[in-house]
C-alpha cells in the first residue's frame, strides 16, 4: 500500500512534546491516518525523497525556519514539489509548507509588512472554494489557528484563491487539481494554540500584540480541522484508485 508522506520540517517547543506530541503526530491524527498508512520523513536529516509513483499523498508541515532564508534542505524540496504537482499527487502544505509550495511554483514569499498574525483568527472562503475538494460546504467565514511572520505575498501563476482575511488575503490556495497550501494550522487544537501564545508571549508583545487579548480569543477551529480530515480521506481514496478530483 502506498503511504501518506508527512514531511516534518519543524519541531514544536520541547516542553509540549510530552503532553501533545509534535507536528507530525498532530498532522497524522488530523488526517485520520495510522502508522500503517503514514510515513514520517524529515528532509533536514534525509536527502532522498520518495518518487511520486511510490506515494499516495504528501503533507508538508510548518517550521520555525523562514522560506526566504533559502536553507539547503528547503531549496532541495522545490523540484520535488513541482514533480508532485506534475504527477497529480495530492499535496497539502501547512504554514511553512504553504509558503514553500507557493515559492516553488512561482509565487512570492516574504515577511508581512504588518508583522505577525497570531492566535485564533477568522478567514473568509472565496466563491471559487465552493466546488473545491477540501473547502466545499464550509461556511462563508470560520475561525482558524495562525502563527506566522512570513506570508505568500503573491500567489503562483494559475493558482485558485480559496480563503483569506484582511491581514493575509492568501490564507489558502490550490494549484492544479490537488495541490493545496493553507497558511493556518488545521492540525492545531485550541490547547496547542494557547500554549504557543503563552510561550511566544514576550516576542509577540515586542511586536505590538496584546497577548492577553489573543489568549482570551483562542477557541475551537473545527472547520479548519475538517479540511485536514478531508485531505486524509482524499489520500485514502487515491490509494484505493477511486479518487476523482472535483
């Protein structure tokens, strides 16, 4: 059986791992996949990525790195991302993964001129999202968890915008039939978001954020979690050769 590849390119705070696990665990749980159907690969330590014919789908995680730093392991993923797109392998990038996909496909990523977006925020889906495999039937606006200093400033050529807000108009996009990027974190629970805000509190305050207000606004983000679950189901259908893109 082909597996869902979870590309781990970052780590959470070490003190959170004992209670909550790490990025890859949250993503695997959110997709509904198990150790039998998912494989974790860390390109920061492994140089060889699987070929498109050998995998059922890919999720690229977030990271505390910045796309514009052009670190070697990140740059090495760019041609692989383009190969996945060409072979129509279902691909989902989260936060850094979202930005890396956009960058690899001809978009532009940079620091946001207004600084950081943090906490539970509201995004609006576009009309183009109504028939999207992951975003269809979602409400016109819904809450998501976010923490990012860089954003996709310009979408890749031919990309379909799926969701955004006043801070970041490019919170979600799709390229081709089954390549998605989401700036928000569908794998974050409200508890994890709260813990992040607590640990980043001093840094956020230095950026002009009212941390107490951010903490009070943290809430559940079930619609965002559904997007990740739908992607996991799509990959399972792909593996059983019954996937028909919307």
